[in-house]
C-alpha cells in the first residue's frame, strides 16, 4: 500500500522496512519476540468477546453477523439521492451513509448567496423536512440504519431525521441513526466547522444526551479518526487523537451528571484503512484494547458493552490515485481485506472514480460487490481474528499499542484535546506529517503504483459525473415553495423557543425537532446558533 | 526577476474544508524560499482579493477540491481585473480534471497544478512567471 519506507541494497534486497508509525519490521519473528514485548495471552488479548476485546467485541465475530455495508452516497437533489439509496439497497447494501452538500454541512440554505455553485455538488442538498421526506421515501427506517455525515449541524440533522421518521410512522425509539457529530475532527482535518470550540462541543453533548434518553438505537457520535488520518496524521496519531477526542465528548456528558455506563456504549468510531496491511491490522487490534482500557480504567465503567470499540473501518480515499484509476478497484479490495481481518462492524469503500468525481452507479456497485465478496466467497466469516497468535502480528500490535499510549500522553501534557486543537498544535502536526508524506512520494521513497512506479501503459478512463445547475435551480424552487406554504407563525415561534433554549444552555434537541416539524430551514436554525455562538476563528499555524 | 522574496497567498475559497493540499503547498513554497500567507478556510472571493492587496502578494494560489473551480476562478479573475491587480498571477490546484485546464487558462489563470504535481514544477513556474518589480 505504499506507505512504508523500504531500505534496499543495490541488488533490490530489502534491508529495512520502516512503517509510517516509525516501527521497524524484522525479516523474521519468533517466540523470542513475543517474550521481548512481554506478550501475555490473557492480559493482552483474551478471547473474542472478552476484555480487553483485542480480538473483537463479539464472541463469534462475523459468524453471528456479517459486516454492515454503508457506501457514502448523496448528490444533487433529494430525488436523485433517494433513487441511488434504493439502487444500493436493492443490491444488498445493508445500511445508508448519507452525503450532504457543503451548504447543508455549513448550515446555509440553498439560495444563500454564500453557496452559489455548491448546491448538490458533493452531496445532496437539504433545506427542510420536505427534502428528508423525499430522500427517505419508501425506505424502512426501522430496518436500515442511516449514517448522517454531518458535524457542525449534526444536531439539526438528527432532529430532522427523527421528524421524518415520525412522519412516516416510525417511532424515535425504533430508528437507528449514526450522526457523525464529531466537530473536533472537523477542526483538525475536514474543515466543515462553524461555531467556536466550546459551544460546538456543547452541541455534540446535546446530541449524545438527547439520544441516550430518547433514541436508544441511535449512535450519537462517530468519532472520526478517519479524516484526521486522511489529513496527514500517522496511523498511531489517528487512534491517539480519536480516543482523546472521544474523551473530550465523554467529559462533556459526564459534567451534565450522567454516569459513564449510561451512554458510552452508544459511541462509535469511523477509522481509516490506509497504509501497510500489517500496520493496519495491528492498529485496529491495539485500538480496541486501548479504548476498552481507557473506558474501564480512566472512567471506571462496569458494563462490558461500554468498553466496545464499535466502528466503521472504511477504505481510505487518500490511498486512491487519479492515475490508472482502475487500479483503485484492486487497492480498495485490499483495504477491505484489511478491514475484515481487523473485525470491522461496518465498512465502506471509496469508489475507483472517486479521486475525480461523485461515483457513478457502476463504480458504487463495484465497491459494494467487493465488500460482499469477502463475506460470501473468500472466507472472512469463517473464524474470529484469524491473524491472532502470529509472532509478527502480536509483536506489532504490542508495539503499536505502546506508540499510541505515548502519543496520547503528549495530548494529556498539552492539557487535553480541546486545548491542543484550540491552539492549533494538532493541526500543525498533521500538516507537517502530510508534507513529509508528500515529499516521500515525490522522492519515490514511498511507492505509489501508477504515480511514481510503473507509470506507463494505458491510463484507463473515468466517466465523470457532471454537475448540473438544474439540480440547484430545482432545489431553490422547492425551498421557495416550502417557505410560501408553511405556517409562518409556527416557524417563528419554534425558532424563538430554540433561541431561548440555546441561550439558557438547555438541551436544544427537542426544540430543533419542533423547528424541523414546522419546516424551519437548516439556514434559519443555524442562524439562531450563529447569532448566539459566533463563528470559529482558525488559529494560525504558519 | 528582482531579488525581492516572492509572496504567495494560498487561499481556500468556498465552503470546502479539505485543506491538506493547501497546507502541503504552503510548506513546499516556504521551503523554496517564498513567503507564504495562508487564508484559512471558507473564504469568499472578495475576502481573498482583499487579503492579496493587503499582503501585497505576487501570487494567489487557489486550492479547490469541490468541483467548483471554474466558477470560483472566474470570479477571482474578474475581481482582480476590477481592482487593477494585473501584476498578481493566479494559479489553481486541487481536484482539477485534465479537460478543465484549458478552460481555466482561457479565463486568465496562469498555471494549473492538480494534486500530485511535483513541487519543483509549481515552484519553478511561480519563479519564472512572477513579474519583476522595480
């Protein structure tokens, strides 16, 4: 996967392999290595389903349940996206992962002058409940869970999801949503932030607190190391930062007087599969163990389920190349293999054309089939944690664990993740790593096939998903229709109640649900927050 | 070329927050001896052009990943003309399909450097194309 450094002699014999995490791989591993790292089966692994859950959170792994497939999907209008959802479900996809356009992610209505040219471009445009009614039409929301890839305004989108479910006759207790709801990683790596850190984290806490009371099947946060890794962090930093970010959210909910075992079992993670295969497998196994230890030892949880690291381990887009795009099909298959060998609960792949464009149905289905093949044809459901016991993998897992612990301690020293992000320290480090990586690729020290090795031959064609203004025009027309036909008084009073709750530091979620049901728009609800909270100002890192 | 250190504004226009490429380029241009100002995220075109004037830059580097590179670049070029900033060259990087490169050059963008372009190529281009100042 091109992310380890290979030191070779003049006859192309490998003298050393240095993983991105800085660990050197040896040519041969024996029982001596396990002794050296102090490996102890019971303490370090235990059986699957047993603390510290290194081998997996469920006793029978994929035997009891295959992974959930959840391709990231959404573009154009809600109609366009609804059709694609149905196509994917009809082809065996078992969950949804909703892509919103940038105006929606940033809390603007489709007709806001700020968003010209962006409506429906990288995801679907959502302005009001009317759009959710179209997007989720004829989908069994009690059976199909939906990941909502939105963060700064995750609270609004979860409220709208509840509103649409209730309108369709599903109770809020019956539906399962996974709003990403991780604002700290947006600040580090993906950039779709709006509010300053403190109120932004409060909104994350509101979503978690509301969900544990009202939406028991919902996973109110998906802590996304994925985007931090994609922004440049090493695999070790990805896990260390994700755990520390999760801890920041836990602290917020604990401060509200809830006990750890009341809520943390519903936390989930979104982690990246990109890198050296062995390093990835060791990373996920170490992450499961460290999360369990963190929850048990630092927070004193008693319930096993609280200690489960559940997650979507998704194929990394950053690993894919524009060059020779069809190679991405093969790359992604290896990423999927790494995810399956690591016991991912849920998975998704970037499609082979995604370095260029929104995936075509053809490309999206190849990704889905790649995931299905592993479960049904290749044998990944046969037994739990199949690489366990390997001298190499167990040594590497212990080494990764030690490195992650070291990295977590650096954050503690900086005063915790909120502080480390507020000052820009994390962003600076991630940007530095991204630069080092790019230099490595440009000097051919890190190999990317088609980019700096085997670059000749046929390049292959990608069919571009052309963006059309028609979607934006239709979306704006429909938004105007909603504004014209809704009950203006109801909208105004629900927004007023929301404002009061936001100012009084009440949990805003029930008020957002009322706003959504009155067809208040995403822009109107976000404006309430913008007026009270203000906007985040990025710390300078150059 | 004068001996003046070249000043570059790396800018992220629009709502997209993927700034890995922008930050990597900022590092690379700094290492090549240029002075780099990074706009930060979510900038409007008028804000970017204003920053370019205030910082007295020679180059505006736009980093665009969302697919909206043509309309955004057009707005930047129009406003630069309006402001009489003819000596500033504009370069564009990001997710730019090959077929759009000539469109961008047609509206006055000096150079287009899609993701993966060797640092040397962008650095040399800037050094060769920044007009000298007296």
